[in-house]
């Protein structure tokens, strides 16, 4: 089926999509702030200008839209029916850029956490946010070389990507 909007209308609609202060980003920010975490927004001195930078925890958080960053296996990542080649290239470039930025950050000693838009939908939001909080406390304890108190990782399943996956992706290359 052809697009019902003209090329100019489609351009206007797509260019109106925000990249900062999105609803998923605001959800995470409000949650973290309410739990006492302090952060910087879109820190320009780090590769990729991460959405949130928690300097105390040496951690950056990227809050990615499933469509724009090509979240594999997600029902919200569906290529448009028109201009398919453009969108494939655009999303592939975004993925490659994201991976390069994470690798640079990891090599600089930063922990990287990616929270996907679909993980902030109402059904799994609280689980994701609780897991994010747990992960930040774990990072803080490891950073201070203190053993965590008797909480197993099985009690808290992390919906966001674990940090270990980033260090593995660097070694795989």
C-alpha cells in the first residue's frame, strides 16, 4: 500500500520526532531521581552524548527507541513499506554508530546500559526500572570493591542489556 501522505507531509511528520526529552527518557529520569540517583543529561564530553551519565557510578545509560535503533526481535521495530532501502541503511548506520560509541565508552572505563523503549511499556516498566536500580547499586558496590549483600541475580532479572554483553562484543571483534 502506498503512503497516504505526500512526500512533504511525511518529511514534516518525521522531522517533528524529538530526540531529547522523550517519554521513555522522562520515565527513567523521574524514576532515578526519585531514588536518589543524580545524573547529567546528554553529556557532550563523552562519545555518543549518552542520555544519562551517572559519574558517581561511572555509568552511562542510553534510552533507545526500538524503531530508530533497530531493536532486533521487537514488535515495535518494523521497517516501513516505502523507501525500504533508505530505512535499512539509516537504521544500520544507527546500529553501527551505537556499537562504536559503546566500545569507546567501555574502553574509557564506563559501564554502558541500554534501555529499550519496549522495556518501558506499562506491563514491564516496573520490572525494568527495578532491575536498572539494582544494576546501578551492583556497579557502585563493585566500583568500591565491596561485596554485595545476600541478593542473588536470579531475584532481579535485568530487562535491560547486561553490561557484560558490551565487553563480550568488544572481544568478539
